[in-house]
C-alpha cells in the first residue's frame, strides 16, 4: 500500500466524520433515561430544600460568629484594668492634654 491508498478523499473524510459523530451522539442519547412527568417537580423540590438548608446553615453560622465576637468583646472589656491608664492620668499640663477653650 502506498500513502495515496490510505489517504481518503476529502468527501469520504467528511462522510466518515459525520457518520462517527452520529453514532457517538446516538450512543450518548441512548444512555439518557426518559423523563417521567414528575421529574421536574422532584428536581425543583430537591433544589429548593438544598437552598433552604444552605440559607439556614448560613444564618446559624452568622449568628454564632456574631455571638462569639460579642462574648469575646465583653470578656476583654471585663478584664481591662480598673485604674486609669497613661492617657487619662491627668499628670500632664492642661495645654498639652486639651485644646484651649474660647471664653464667652
């Protein structure tokens, strides 16, 4: 056999490609199950249940994070030192610690 014998003509190549494509699509379509009348309703119901559950989990997660942040904040404020710090010690001169006030 020569190289020319194995090379199909352009028309035969297109026909072969079309035939193989039809066979592949037919095999793919044969593997798809037929839809029953309630398939859409069932799939939509499952999707809505998953969406509701996703939203519920998100709401619970947000609530837990907010409550945890509030509790941590309150715990930190509760453990702050009771004596005044350096900023509010009142040891500096009035001109340095506050702005001058206009007299009426």
